[in-house]
C-alpha cells in the first residue's frame, strides 16, 4: 500500500489511544511513524531492481522484525518522555506495525510476514495498491477526529473500522466476480481450470481476471458497470518453473523470480546472436484502459534471458518500472543503469 495510507492508519490508531498516553505530546506523529516504519526497507531501491524484488517487504515487514522496530521506537519514546512506559508504548506502536502488514497483505504484491522462519509471501488481494476512495475515506475520518476532540475516539475507531471493512468488502466482491467471470468464459467457449479475480485500478469497480487454460493464461477484465461483458482477452504462454530454475543455475535472479512471481508468463523473440526470452508476471499487468493508456506497454518486474545459438545464457536484464540492470551469468553480478528489459 502507499505510504500515505500507512501513515493515516497510524494517525487513527494514535487518535483512538490518545487518552491512554496523556504525557506523550507527539503520540499521534509517533504512531504514524510506527505504521510507516516497515517501509524503511525501501532503502534497497538504491541497490537495484533485483535487490528490491528480493528484500522489499521482507524482514522489516515480518511479525518478528516489526516487533523489534516497535520495541525500539517505544524504548526511545519512553527514554525522552516523562510518565510513559515502554511496554504500553510497544503495544500501541506494534498495532501500528500490524496495520502496515495488514494493508500490504491485502494487495497482490505479497509480504513475507513469517521471516526469518519462512520467506513465503502472504497475499489476500482485496484492494488495489493505490485506492483513492479508501485512502480519502481514512484521511477524512482522521481530519474529522482532529477537528472534533470531543468525538476523536469514536471517529478514529470508525476510521479503523473502515480500514478493516473496505478490504473485507473487496475480498467478498472479488470472490463473486471470480465465479461470475468463470461463467462468462465458459459461455463463450473457454475451458478454464482456474479463474482468479484480482483488484485493478479503481476497484471494486474494476477487476483483473486471470484464467488458466492448459499451457496458457488468459488475461481479461471486468467492470461492474458492465458486468456481463468481459474485456478483450489476451493469451500468454505460461512460464515453466523448471525452465526458470534451469536458468537460475546460471544466474540466481531466475530462481528468485520463481519465488517472487504468481502468474509467470513468457514470450520469445529471435536476436542476431540467438534468442531473447522475456518473463513477466500477470499480477503486474493492468487491464483498466485508463491505466494502460497512462503506463503504456511497460510491465514492472520484467526479466529477460538472452541466449546464444546453443541455448546458453549470455546475460539477463531485469527491469522494474523502466529501470533495469544487466546480470552476467559468469559472476551473477548486476550492472546498474541499463534501461528496458
């Protein structure tokens, strides 16, 4: 989720608990900081797209790592505040951290909340990664709570209820959309073995539909404004995880890609030296026409393998949001500053 939504969730938590910490003047800003803190791992952006893929939403986003961050902030706050105790502040700040983990887990990106015991990425897609309706509703209730101190607690609790209730609504709508999309796909001759609905921009109005058919994924979309009409479908060859693992023996980025992706697809093109195989993940492809017009054909987290005439990997290019790096199989090291992918 975006940093504004995280911070506002922390503000609401601080407002709801304000009367329990009367001596902590900066309680609400500190609560907002606690709710944002797990994103301190965004520093890995400076180490390139591959590092970002591997380590963002990692240890600082885990239940254990988040607890350590909350305890550190609580201890520092108690050290410089009269009458505030570390355990009570820890509970408050950990609620802020948990709000961050919750808001990240309800998007399709995935969050490793069980590190260091497991690197499994947990995701229950119910809200698009940017949801202006959701965020503005939370901001509105936080502002109202600030303007009306007498009703602050009730308004803050209402905001927290919205924080939990909107994703629950989205998840329920998504399940219904998935079942309805399957019916529409079968009615027009499809034979899907699985149909997944994920929130797209301006959900719960817009939904991305991913269907499995044999060795292909079918990508389409559905707007609740026209629920009986699927968007024009696009078909993609599913990427074999064994193929990615084989390439991973030459460059570890491909093995990391197996771990990272949910719906990997591939396309091949001839090059003067051999072939280029491009891998992408359908969860990063938008179907909302407005988003596709704004973003064009760029797909985040695209990985391309360049092979010689004998099928050996000569280099890989990993691109995130148009910024890429080249990985050389001989060393496994990345060379930053390469555009595209």
